[in-house]
């Protein structure tokens, strides 16, 4: 059991506290449906179940609206719904429904992301970092990135090396090579790819000025 020690309205949201700790956020209609008042005794498990039932439909609708605008991972959708102040249990239930229906699929998300970006100028490490930030589990990231072969990765490094070399055109060769190599390394390309890209774009480096 717990005691309702706070019912605070912050803009359009009601913050409910139990035993002097924030328990959940809700709208005024949901608070009215619960029928609680300051100082009242409540069973936390019962309150959690009732909040899940009250907020599930609204959380699911918010999730579907978000998916109409862009694809999201399960973790990405969780963050979005939590930012909208939905109760954790309602969020989990909505996520389960979306996952079961195939509307959220982290593996599909990762595969599509890699397919769209592997022809660009990003390294595997850069793609890995992006997917991790978006909430894709590490094992799924590794699986998706395994589809990028060595030739594709080298091609991306060469393309980027050409772009950076043009930016430093007219500078001493040693300086250009150093700046291009550093730029590729910062973007996560392996040393082998950096070295090969420099050789293809700038030559073998044997003719440096003293």
C-alpha cells in the first residue's frame, strides 16, 4: 500500500506522487477515472494495472501516429512514448502489440538503414554508432553490418578521400596526405582502408618533398 502525497498539475499533465516519490503522469480525465484524492491509500500494483488499462489505447495511438512519419526501433519508440509521459506498463504493452504486429522490427530497421547508407561515405563504425544511438541491439547491428563487404567499405573510403583531397588542393602533398588520413580515421575507417584509399587517390607517397 502507499499514500498519495502529491497531485500536481504541470501544464496539461498531472503528476501523481506516492509516499513522496513521483509515481506516474496522466491527464485530468485519467485522474478522474482513478478517483484518487490527496492523502488516500492505494495499492501500487492495482494502480499500475489501472494506469496501464487507461493509457494503453492512447499510447498505441501516439505510437502509430509516430510511425506514419518515420520508422522507429523498439527502444526509439519507448523513448518517444516516455517523453510523452505515458506510464511504463502502458508503454511496454503498446510496444508488445506493435512488435507482434510487425510494425516495429529492429532487424528490419537495421537492414534497411544499412542498405540505404552502405553506398555512401560512412564507415562501418559510423553506421554502428548511428544504429546504437537509435536503439538497435548490438547483435542485430553486427548481423546487419555483416552485409557490407570489404570492397564496398574501401569504395566509401576512396570516395571520401577524394572529397577531402579536393578541399586541400594546392597544399604540400605531405600535408594533404596527413589531413585526408586523419579525416578517414576519425570517421572510423580501418587503417588498411585508410592506407589503400590514400594510395589510390594520392599515390604511394614516395615522392614527398623534403
